[in-house]
C-alpha cells in the first residue's frame, strides 16, 4: 500500500523520558513534515524537511529533534518529555511545494500521552 | 504569515440537508487548497484538492470552490448523511508548509 506510516500509534510514557516516533512514506515525495495536534484539535506545523534538509522549524523547543536518514523517513525524537507534550503527532509528505499540483498525504497519527 | 479561519466552528443539521462550510485565508499566494476530514481519534483523510488556478473540484456529494483573490473557499455537502459527521479541516498549501484552519465539527442527525 502506498502511504505515510507512523509508529507507534499510541505511546504512553512518564515525564522526563526520551522517546522517538518514526515516519516512513513510500510515495516518492521529497518533502516530509511533522505536525502537532493539541487537545483543542488545532493542527500546527513543527518541522519540514525537503530531501533530508530542514527547511522549516516553527519555534519548537529544542527537546524536539527531527532526523531524516533519507528522504523517505522523518523521525521525531523528543527528550525530557513534559506533560504539555501530550498531543497527537502527525507525519505528512508531499512533492516539493513549488510543483504546486500535489497536496499533502498524512499519516494516521501517534497519540502521545505523558504521565 | 498565513492565517486560516473556518466558520462555523460547529454545525448540527438534520439528515438530508445541503450545507456549506467556509474557509478564509489571508495570503493569496498559495499553491493549492485542500479539504480534509477527521473522524474522532483518527487521522486525516484528504477529500478534495483545488489548485490555485482552479475554481472548483467535485467528488461525489462534495463540491469545493476556491476564490483566491478574495481568500475564500467553501465546501458544499449535498444531501448530508449521518456518516458525514466529522471534523472538516481546510489546509492552505504554500511555500514549504500547509497551514490549517481550526476545523468545523459537523453533526448530521438521523
């Protein structure tokens, strides 16, 4: 199946822990993103990578570090987790925005709960 | 900075009604606009994508329009069904990122 897949789907962890969320796309897209959806259901972009290079970092705490080993993968590592990090994190991919004719494909989300 | 607003925030209609969801954006320099559906606790499903050069797109009972100059898009749902109940999100796609509205939560009552 062609898709954007995220793992894990659910993640429950204690404050202070370090955790990673993985994302892979097999759509041949060059650009990948991480979005955060908070408790009020508002979706906000966190990072954008184009061909393994960071192009957007939206004032996200440096506890969050994206890593792109290749253009099909964009993982999100979070250090020293805090209660406020609890949210649903969505990975997405697209062709470079300059091509204009493609939209964004989203993964199914990772629900992170920090206790 | 792009800002996207969706009105209304919530809408409840009886089954069978036609309805319109609104999306407005502040920066008309967009590549395309995308409408998504999100069911409770689920991910995002892309419904329609309108290119900046297009005026509308149709898929089944859904019709999305785009007026780039006025910064507006509408999603028209014909003959609504209970299965249409979900949150509908408008995403304006520009240079490097997609900016989302806060969504309209639709409830269609049987």
